[in-house]
C-alpha cells in the first residue's frame, strides 16, 4: 500500500506492485490553495484538472482544492507551500516577489501591450528565466502560467484619466514592493493588503481604490463597493502554478507526469476562458452600474520614466532579466 503524507517519506518499495496500485483509492492526497472565488476560471479549470488527475491515476491521486483564501491569505499560503504543508499554490508573481525577487518582472508598469507579447514572453525565455529562479528557492513552477489578466484601476470616487487623477488616492495593491513602487511613482498613496482583505477595505473606505483584472472585479463582486473602472492595463498579471519542491520530488514519475499534464492543459484552457470573458465582462460590469473610461497610457509611462521607476527596477531585476523582458515588449526606458 502506497501512502503519501506531507512531511513523511514515501513508501517507495511498494511501488513495484502494480496490482496493489490498481486497487488503491486516493492514496495520495494533495492540497492546493488559492485566493479566488469558486466561480473564477482558475477554480473552474483546476477542478477539471483535479477530476482528470483522479481518473488518470485510477483514483490514486486526489487534488483537494481550497479556494477563496480558505487556508489564509497569500502570505500564509506562500509560507505553507514553502514548508510543504501546502502542495500547490497559485500566487500572482507580484506576491511571489517576497521570496523570488525577479518573479514579478512581467509586472513592470505598462510593459506588455497585448496578449501576443505576454504569451510569447511567458511561454518563452522570460518564463524560463523566472522558472529557474523559482526552482532555486525550493519550489517548482508548472510550465503553463495561468492568466489573471491586465490590471485596471477601480475607484469609488472618480475616474482616473491622467496620472494627476491618481494624486493622493488611497489605493490598495497586493503585498508587493513593485506594486507599491509603481503607484508611489504615480504619486498615489498605495497600501499593501492581501486579497482576502480587499472587499472589506473598500467597503469601509480604508482604501478608496484598488486595481485588478475585470474577471476578478466581477467574480469577487468588487462592483458592489467600487464605481469607476479606468482601463489602464498597467500590469499584465498571471498566476504561477507552483508546487512545493518537497511534494514535487516525492511524487513518483508517472504521477508527476499525469499531474503536470492535467494542470498545464487546464491552464491553457483557463487562458482561453479569460480571453472569452474579456469580450463580455465590461458590458456585464456596466450592467451592474460600473462606469468605464480608457486613459491614454503614454502619460503614465512618461510620469514613471521621469520618476526613475524604470531605471530603478532595471537595476533591481538585473540586466539579464530586463533584456529578456525588452526582447518581447520593446525598449522601456
Ligand atoms: O491580490 C490580487 O489583487 C490578485 C487576486 O490579483 C492577486 O492575486 C495578485
């Protein structure tokens, strides 16, 4: 009988008995935590991946999903996946930055112009560079990065048309030095909060603004506590499907192959879900009372450049990573 308990050694000698394996029922139980509501495509598709994994392993592997910050906020889940208490977590690269400083290179302000650039970079050399950095801290990045989307600013008070409109605005950003730096460089007043705290913080006006892709504004019902959406597209953000290195190493090869294939293929479908949602979500949010505007990005880019934002982050991320980013998005500063 093959057992799999986090923190314990695998019962390796028994793997040689396929007959035993065929009758095994959910002997390997894996925990996956995320910060999004059940209705978000990330959760819909990861449930599909879980079912596929169960089927393809004849019930031997169960991927148990804990959505919506059930296991704590991002910071908690990050330390859990590091220790091996959690087997999988899908942080935004912004959030992973506290552990892997180069991870959020994709989130440099106003870098990506469109999804063609995004997937070329993330499925290409930039993604490979980040994956190697993640591997070094004892986590394993699954190959396909899932889509969060282009981040947009929402406020309760007024639309943001120009950088001047951001002056002094209390805006929530993820727990992320890059997010803070971006909005400080735009003269706003950013505060880091875990996503689990965002709805209440907006409702009680601890902050008056936040920024997230439209599918999150919809599925997390932020339209209930925000009025204006300014389509700044200031950051492209993805969810990195990371495995605890301990878990990943301990999984038998055949299981690892099945798990990786199911998650990666569900990830590709999840990207398509977001692409499809992007065609309708604005109309849906308008129907719920939100008011949209589309600012000109150039003024924001100029403000950032003058504030030294690009120069500063080029130095922090390093020339090698920066050159890879610019290979896909063009020269930034
Ligand atoms: O916290 C956020 O804003 C979210 C949900 O987009 C991330 O996970 C970065």
